[in-house]
């Protein structure tokens, strides 16, 4: 989910798709890729702290990058999108899938 040239339009479309494909609250799986950096990992863990998230970390073959899968129950598509925006604001260079 790289941020496209028109992020607001992208998020509106995502919200519509989320409402169409699930009943809320619902379990949601976030996927992020970052350069292996403990500070960036800590920021993502902090963003999802205290909401029951299960975070799985998988390093790339050379260890340069780290994939984070965050499985968490979210209340609404708006809450899902807000977390994407928060990660994008606070974690430099993150790739959201």
C-alpha cells in the first residue's frame, strides 16, 4: 500500500472496500516492510501497543529489511486507515502493503 499520488482518494477507496468485505469490528492484518532498524521496529510496536496486536517479524534473506505482520482486531475501517496514517507519519521509509 505505497501512498499513491492522491492519498485521500486512495483511503476513501480502501474504506469502501473494507466495509464491503468485512463486518466490524473485525480482525485485520497489516503488513509493513522497513529497513532493519530497532528504532523503527520499536515505533511500530508502540503504535500497536495495548490493543491486543500480535506482531510477527521476518527478516529478509540478507537481513537488510524486516517484514512486520500485525494482526489485530480493529473497530472500523476508519480505525484501520488511521493506523496506516500514523505509521506513515511516525516511521520514515516504511512500506505499507
